[in-house]
C-alpha cells in the first residue's frame, strides 16, 4: 500500500514528515501559505536528500523529486490518500483545518491529526468522514527528535522501531487503520492503536 501524502504546514514538523515520507518512497505534497516557510523547507529537504547527504536509511533515488511544494490546501489534497496537518494543537485551529480539508479532499482521503490534548471523536464528528479520522497522539518533539535544537533526520532521534500511539474511535474504519499503520511502519516506527474512551483525553 503506497499512499500519496499531503502535509499541511511546512514548519519543523511538516519538514521532518516530508523528509521521512520521501525517504520511505511516498509521493509527498508539502503545503504552506507562507512562501518563506516553503523556501526554508525546500532548502532543508534539498540538503537532506542530496546524493552526498549521509543517511543510514538509504533514501530512494530521486527522493526530492517525489516532493511537490504547493501554496494552497486545495492543491495539496486533490490527489492525497493521507493528509497530516501540522497546525497548533488547539481546538479552533484543528476545527478550522479539518473543516477545510473535509470540503477539499476526495472522499477516500484519510485525515491524521497530531493531538495530545483534544478528543479525536469530537474532531472526527465535525467532519463528513468520521470513519477516516485518526489522531497521532505524540508530541512533535517525540517524532522529530527536536527538543530545541536542530531537527533529526531519523525517526524519534534515530531510534528505529520507536513506538507511536495512534488514537481511534469506535467509528474508525479498518482501512483507515491499515493505511496509517502502513505509513508509520514505512517511516520506521512501531504503531500502536488505542480506541478513545468517552471523556478521553482529559
């Protein structure tokens, strides 16, 4: 299963996700409305994915060519199978981005939203596709290995097999779980799934 991945936001987390996904062989669309963010992302990825860049994870030939840089959400999600947003973990921001994604993405598209604070059931119920929504229950620093310094180009500061918690709901479709599991496994993580209980997270 090889999905086209759209990443919304070209900040540190978005850049790292684009890098990791490209190295894993996924076609990637990286979106940001700020030209400066896209420029920084292009420079970062060009350096990391150049043939001279040392990496124990052996990027595929032409990994950088597998990344498209776009300035609108519509362009990012038009062909996406999986969308990961990198907006702040705040209710208003999450509701706004999911509202936009839900209206612009094809019906097949799965939404994976990083959040440790918000209920994925509540967020999913604000879309027309609650069965295709899943939470990435991890802090950005746990993914990128960035605790204030430079980004690590390896998952979880280079620890292959690091666990990542993904939160589902009673309505999450098996195909959603399979697609998201495949994505994180290809990135070198060991995904674990937890069905959100009523009232969770606190």
